[in-house]
């Protein structure tokens, strides 16, 4: 259901404030539901749509929506649009269907059609695809309807999500209603890259769980799943060219087949989400040696990968060749972080190789990273590397490199000053495994901080929240992701006029509580917003909207 909140200065530092905000919202809800009244929207109020649209206007009418809502327009011919329409129809009319009927007899519904107009026939999903859309809801003579206009089907997907958040099930009339019509929304994302990292090496996640997370990502308009598939601890992915690699999995039941990977990519595309694979080298790769021990410098010194052997790069090339067939996204993450080169200098044959080639261990680190980049570029990927590569040899990175910030603030300004692109993931604010980071710290993080020239701001692709899995598995991963990831999602989608300034936190707070409850209603186990430690259970009885 769509609620409204009027801005007012308030502190979010104590429980009483939270309770006061909840009472304000709950009272508005009580009035609208009990008396059918329309909550008046002052000029400075914000809709309970997450993330906030770029531009919007509303009226004061309430419209009923036909549960047999039909899809019209040229967008109906798209399998992506048709599938999304069916998904959202199931969400919006879930209560109606659960009562065992689809249409109330002798009820004249105000909205009976959803008309989708798509200007482009292309359904290629890549970085920077147009996700803008216009959404109009109005009661007109005859049958009223909803119109979504977009340049691509992926803009339609974003519009359908917004439409679903406008709809509210009225428990008195047992009908779905849209409040404050007519509605006019013109929306587009602030950044082209809005990502979530999912780590399936530290703990294996079943395919169904990954899909649940992808589905929930679409609710917050994320558009990149950064799949950190393999790492030191395990190698769960099938690589046909080197079939012994997944001997590095935790068990034979904790693996991803080629077909599984295809399934994840296709499932994601249907929701407008790219999948960026990561194969982290030369560190974080000890698990490779379970199947191919020759890739280790020695049996007792297993990381980084052996820089001296052609076989090392043959295996890396084989991995890239096989997974390039699966992952069409133009970005490929090569890692490059946390490389401790002591193993190279302490292993006789590697140390001798360094001397022959007149290299230091840092030189060899650079050599490995740049060679891996060249291999990725030959496969028409743009390489992504963690920021240590930039911090160590910034002038040597390929011009197409995307530098992924994580160690702290102030990195992206240096990256874009050199003409390279950057992804913001400062661990102090956007690492979700840091469960002591509250929602408002996540919300206030700004990817463009310290970058003032427009030409350099464009080089910041966006940002990504990271769900590292050393201490998260199927039992708690979604509670750890949500609702804090949604705070970053709005930062990456919505204009700063709504997300920055003196009252931005106080207006965001009740809307985020509402969005968390929306996730819960859709079956996503999002944790309470107000708990000091993320993913913990409620501290006692109470409403979802006050937690």
C-alpha cells in the first residue's frame, strides 16, 4: 500500500523518536483504511516508493484495480515484459487470489488495463542500458488504466516495480487500490551500475537461495549481481576445460554446474540484472590446487598462484574461455587484492625466476595482473580489479580498467583523476558483513564525494554493497543483506535532492521501515531496521513498521 510522510526535523538517535514516527504513519494509515479518506500530500512530502523516483506528481483520488488487469501495447509481445507482468500481477493481487476469487461481481473497477509502450526492440542487457521510464495512472472515461512508457524493456521492468508499490490491498473492500491518483512519474537511475556482491566461496549458497536474492534485488532496482564464485576456501564452479578444478569445492553436493550458471544469468536478465563473475588472481586462489596442485608454488606454500609456470596462465585462460560463454556482461572481475608475495620470495624456483627476470616480488604481482588483464581484453571483457592494483601501479593498468574501491574513502577521486572508471564499495559503509554499520551510515555514503568535475563524475559507474560470507550462509544471508542494502540502492538510484540534506534521514527512516515490511510481505526475511546489530531478531513484540 502506498503511504505518505511529511518532512519534519527529527532525531533518529532514540527509541521514542522511532515510536513517534511510527504513530504518525500508523495514524495516517488508520484514517485511509478505516474511513476511505485520502491522505493529503503537502508540497514537500515524499511517497512511500523505494527507491524514490526522479520526478513525480499525485492527485487526491483513490482508484480500484481490476484483478483481471490486462496487458496491452507493443510491450506485450516481449517475453521479458510478459513474464514480469505475470510476476507483479501475482504480487499485487496475492490477497485477492488467496480469497479464492479474481473479480468481485458487480464491481466497476477504475483501472482495467496496463498499457506498455517500448520504443526499442533490442533486449540486449549491458552496462548503461536505458532504464528510464514514465508511469501514468488515471481514471478516464470508459475503462481507466496504467501506462508505462520506456525506451527498453528494462525500463519497463523498473516501471512495473514502481507500479506494484503504488498498489495497496484494502482489507475492508478486499480490493486493490491506488491512492492519490492521478499519478505521473518520470524516472531514471542516477548511476548505471548498482550492484550487490554475493560470495559463494566462503559458504555455498543453493541456486534457489541465489534466485531469491536476485528477485529481491529487483525490488530495490539493483542491476548487477557481482558473483564472487570462487576464492581461497572453495572452487564450486564447473570448468569443462579443466574439470578437476571443482575438486576444490567443499563437497560434491556444494557445486555449480555450467547449466546452473546459465540459469542464474538468464534468471537475472529476466529481471534486468547483469551478472559479473569474479575470478580473483593471483591471491585468493588456493582452492585451485586441490585439482591441479602444480599451480601452487609448492605443497606448503600455496598462494599466490605460481607466477613462473605457463600452466598457471593456461588454466586461467581456460577458465575465462569457458565462463565467457556463460557471462555476456562486458565487465569481468579479476580481483588482485590482498596479495602477499612472501610465498614467491620464499620458494626457491620462484625466487630464482624473479632473479633471472630482474623482478622484485611487486614486479611479479604487476606482471601477473597485467597478463590476466590482457587475457580478459582478448575476450572482449573490460577488466575490473580491486583497488590494490591501482594503489601499487596506477600508470600500468589498461585504460579500460575499472578500479573497485574497498579499503576506504578517497580512492575514486584519485582513480577518475587518472581517467579510469571506478566502482564505490568503501568497506566502512558498504560491507554488509560489518553488522555494526547502521542503515543511516549506509544511506549517507556518497560515491561522488570529493569529485566535483562533471567529466570525472561520469567515470564513477556507481557502487556496490558487498555480502562477504565468512560469517553468513543460507540461514542468515538475506537478513544480513536486507534492509541495509536498500539504503544503498536509493543512494544509487534517486536524485540527491531527496537523499541528501538536513532532513533526508528523518524522511528516509519511516520509508525504509515500510520497504522492509514490503520485503517481508513478499517473502524476503529482511531484518528490523532499528536493531543496533544487523540481522538480529526483534527485541520484543511489535509492529513490523516500528522495528
